C-alpha cells in the first residue's frame, strides 16, 4: 500500500508541479521546462541509486535496519515537503521538490525489497 501511495503522490506532483510554477509563481515556460525536467529526472534516479546502495550496506531487505532506513527516508521526504506551500520562486520550489523526489526515490528499493 505504501508503494502505491508513493507512486500516486509522485505522479500528482509531476502532473501539477509545472502548472503550479506557471500559474502561481508566474515562471516563464522555458524556465519551467528546464528546471522541472532536470528535477523530475535526476532526483528519483539518484534517490533509487542511494536507496539500493544503503539497502545493500545494511544487509538486504530482510533486516530490521532496512525498515528503519525506509522510515528515515519517508520522514525526510515529509519534512522536505512541508515548506513547499511557502515557496515563492522557481529555484526554492524546485530545490525542495528535488529533495522530496530524491527521498521518495530512495524508498523505492527498500519497499520493493521488503515486498519480495
């Protein structure tokens, strides 16, 4: 269930994020394309790599430590998501969004490993 919710939230962020930048923050289209593309491609990719590495370091998904690390990544994503509503420019918004997507991506190998 947690993995399904994670994918649902990430899809909503990626769908509405560019619209938020355009209508609320009045960001030009060329800046939105560059910043949002970089954020949505690099953050989850690097997060999945980090999550896989940390999962291997703690001994795999069968260990209790993997659950603790997954909880840490989920709390980190939550803490990073809290200041998004007060973002007042494209750089602040995409920086915070990058962290949210990064920690969300780091949870994927751990959650997938635990499910198997």
